[in-house]
């Protein structure tokens, strides 16, 4: 399979991976033959990329850090929790319950088991979902990614569980605000920005009341917008005044947000997002944490279509864990854009004069 921008999809192509709805159900399944109506509907739902079946790349199958069924359960749970709180007529009295803590502990145990069993797989933000599901899928992506980083830091299971629950629930304070506020495609007014920034304190206030949710997990909600140089909010904390869990959640939040399309900008590619993170090293986040973080990110994920400095187009077939920016690429088009009769592979870790210009 190969990952293709929606503008390059032609009628008659077959999907190789499902597209998810905001609730965690499948919006469009695997193996669906795309016609013009399907393509236009995908665009309408804000889908920018799809995975397609392709003869020259049929053996390329990107491996995910968690199973589809685990992700589905996680998105359904986050959606149910956030919508339940948002729709409650008496939130303050009804939010303290044993169900949230117990449910999320069990859920994150499943995620951890997948992460541990697939700990050599690099994180790849490849899940395709409709734009209205951003908040729920984003929370799950952050929850997964902080688990990857926690494992890399050598956390024990108890710490991984605290960090992971904080990652899944860090944006729960957004439930206090109308969807149209955080989905705005135009710049926020100062009043709207100040109001939206209250989501950190609102989220902390929710989580600190929950049975089975630790105060350290709750601080992920409170502190995930604090910045290393003191420029963040709500308290303007600096450096190690910010709890390490919240630093990790904040970093994962920024990376996953950059790699997702928003109403006011296109998605960054993973390589562009990594460049951004290094540019803000020791400003927004500790540079050493960024270095650890990026060692576990697939900068050019398996199945990504890339343009080389030679003018050739290829599809990533494998990623080197020690050199994620120098993957193995299968050449499928020559510099003139003509399909290659017999596709062949180049290991960019060995072909030092060949570089990737960008992901297509």
C-alpha cells in the first residue's frame, strides 16, 4: 500500500486502510473502490490523505504501535467521556465518579500491553479520521505517544499508567467550551483566547475529583501549556518547575497537533514537525527531551510517498531506528514522472548523496 494525498486519488482506486469517524467507528472501510462521490465526500470530511492498494507496493504494510481494536476502544471511550461531560446539565455534581478512573485504568492497561509488545515500532501518526473527530483522536494519539516516551525513559508500569491516563485526559477541560470556539478558522479575539486558556484549570478541576485518577495525572491537564522558558500558561512555570509528565504530554500535544490538519492550516509532515520542535528546543521544551522524543518518531513513515533530490518518486519501505531521516525507499517513478517498470529500492542510509526533499 501507499499513502496518497486526496488530490492525487483517481476513481477506481481501492482503500488499503479504514477512515475513522469522530466516535471511533469506521467511516470508510478497507477495500472500498473509490468513485468520484466517495472522493468528494472524503474531502468534505477533511480527509487529506488515504492509503491505497497498489501493485508496486502491495507488500508494504505499515505497522502501528497499537492494534486497531485497541485504538477503536480508546476513541470510543474518550468520545463518550467528553461528550457525556459536555452534555451534562450539572457537571460539577456529576463528574466525580468511580467509573472514569476505573475505565481509563483498564483502557490504558490495554494500550500499554500493545506498546510493550510492539516497542520496536516507531510512532507513526498515520490514522485517518474526519476533521470533526480531531479532539477525540488527538487525545488518543497523545495518550499513545506519551506511553512510547515513558517506555523510552524506563518508567515502571505504575508511572506509565499515571502518565498515560494524564495523556488521554489532558484536554478534558475543552468540554466546557462550545465546539465552534476551538474549531474557529479565523483568529481568536483576545477575550476568546483568554477564555479558551481556562481549559487547563477546568481540566485539572475535573480530574482532581475523580476516583482512581492521581493528582500527577491531573497536573498533565493543568500544566501541558506551560513552557520551558516560562512563556506558557496558566502559571508561567519554568524548566523543572513543570512536572515531567506534563512536559511529555505538552510535547506530544504540540507534535500531534502540528501533524493534524486544522481549519486554519494544512498539516505539517512529520519531518516538518520535527524541525519545528528542534527550533523551539530549550524555549518551549527541554532540548534533551526533544532529542529522546524524536528518536521514537517515524519522520518518514512506512508507506509514505516521497520526492528525492534526484527527481525520483519513491515509497518508504523500512525505517532505520537509529537514522529515521534516512529510510529505505522503493523507486516507483523516474525524474520525468514515468512509472518504473521494475521498482527497486534505495537505502538512503548508504546512498549518502540522495536525500528526501519532501513527503508528497
